[in-house]
């Protein structure tokens, strides 16, 4: 086997290992828990729902407007590879993103921000923004203050 073929094979193996690690990290959140003084809720008991507007986007409503009297909401978001939450505006909600796994980018206030594990992004109310997943998809927590009304 040539050195170039060997390097390509090693790179492919590394990519497969990285994807498995990403998936494992995401699954730990997908099967995680919300722990409060009043009790514990398992994320596994919360169903995934398709985003009503954007193809390839699924949501798990972890903390809803009903849970917080409308103060805030938390959502686990799964964006399929090369899919987007296209440009939109939340008129009254500040939104934050915490990237769990995968990669992609966000356009926030006209600036492209790279999304990779460990990134936190703040999206002010009334500002157009969009999120696009890379080729391995993108998994993030989205938090809204005040809560998304339909959550």
C-alpha cells in the first residue's frame, strides 16, 4: 500500500472515530436528566419533534414555557448534515446556543460564527440569524428568554 493510501485510510479511520465520539457525546445528552429540587425528569421520556418550518431539524423540548411561567425554555436541537435553520427573527426572545457536537456555522448580526463543540453563541432579540450544519450534522442546546410560546 502506498504511503498516500495509508494516510488516507488513517484519516478515514480518525474521522470514523471522531463521528463515533460525537455521537456518544450527543447520546449522553439525549438520554440525560433535568434535576430540580422538585424531582428529576429524563430526557429519554421527551419525544423528538420535527421543526414546523425547517426540513432536517428536530427538537426535544426539555424545559417549556409551561414549566417556567414563560420565563425561559430549553431545547435540544438536532440538525441533519448540510441542513439549515434558515434566516429568521425572534422578536422578543434572546436566544443562546451551546454546541454539543458536530460542526457548522451561524450567521449572527451579519457575521459568520463557526460552530464547534464548546462554542456558546448569544443571539439578541430582533436580530436576523440562521444556523447551518456541516457534513456530520450539528447538535446544540438552544435556550430562549423569555420562553418560546409554542414549547
